[in-house]
């Protein structure tokens, strides 16, 4: 009976350690997803602004005016 109890305690300890490790991984992934979502949003806004500038006829920064 003691051996079985010891084995169960070892299993429980290993599972607790694995759970903590997985929890840290999930937290890190959540932070990374948040950062990536912010970057995607900024890129979408930048692309929309570039499209609006193109459609409005505003010259791009590296484009020479027509009279040059």
C-alpha cells in the first residue's frame, strides 16, 4: 500500500510540474499573440493609409512631382 501511495504522489508531483510548465508556455504564447495582433493592426492601418493616398492622387514621398 505504501509503494502505491508513493507512486501516486510521484505521479501527482510530475503532473503538477508539467502543468506549471504548460501554463508558462501558454502565457508566453498569449503575450506573443497580443504583440502580433498589434503589429498586424498597425500594418493594416498603414496599408489602408497608403491605399487612400494612392486613390486620392497624393504624391508618394519618393515620387517626383510631374513638373520635374
